[in-house]
C-alpha cells in the first residue's frame, strides 16, 4: 500500500464520519463533524499536490514541489479555525440560554413543509388566471381588449 492510497482512505473515512456527525441534532457533534470535514479537506489538498519534491534551494528547478496546494491548505486551516470558533460561540450561547445542546424541531417549519407537500400533489387545482396572485407574468394575462382569435 502506498502513502497516497493510505491518505485517500483516511480522507474518505474523515469525510464520511464528518458528514455523519453533521447530520446529528447535537450541536457539539455538528462541530466535531465540521472539524473532521476540515481535516479531510486538508488531506485532499495534500493528496492532490502530488509527490514530494526537492526543497526550493539550489540551482535547478527540477523536482521542486508546487507551493500553491500548501498555501491552500494553510488558508483552509485558518478558515476552519475561524468557523469552528464561531460555532463554539453559538454552542456556548445556546447552552447558556436553554441548557440544551440539541437543535429542536420547529413546528412552524414542519407545517410549512407539510403545506408545500400538499401543494405539490395538485399544482393546477386552484389556479385562476384572473386572480392577482396567479397572474405574475403580464404576457400570460387574458385581457378583454384582445381579439377573439388570440384568446
């Protein structure tokens, strides 16, 4: 097994565990999932940068590694740290206010989702082209001044 294959397997495991933790209701697990995704992204950048090369000191430029993926990895580390600090502040504020670490189900959102599912079943059932809500496009309006042939 080569080093690159080990890194790809580790990256896949980190991505899958991170997505699984992001889908949890606990805010702490969401934070851990986000951190795992950040580390998986850094491994992805490391794998995509190619094979290790010679240090950029010397007279020839043959075999020198491209420094751009390393700069991307440093940027990803800083962004992951900043967003993690923000998420940690949100978790702390949520804990101080409600003494709960879980995201609650909002009944209004559930009702809106239920209404949208009902509307998707029969979208043309209550369509009235003369009502102002359904007449959004001025080109689709039927006017009384139009000739009979165009109706």
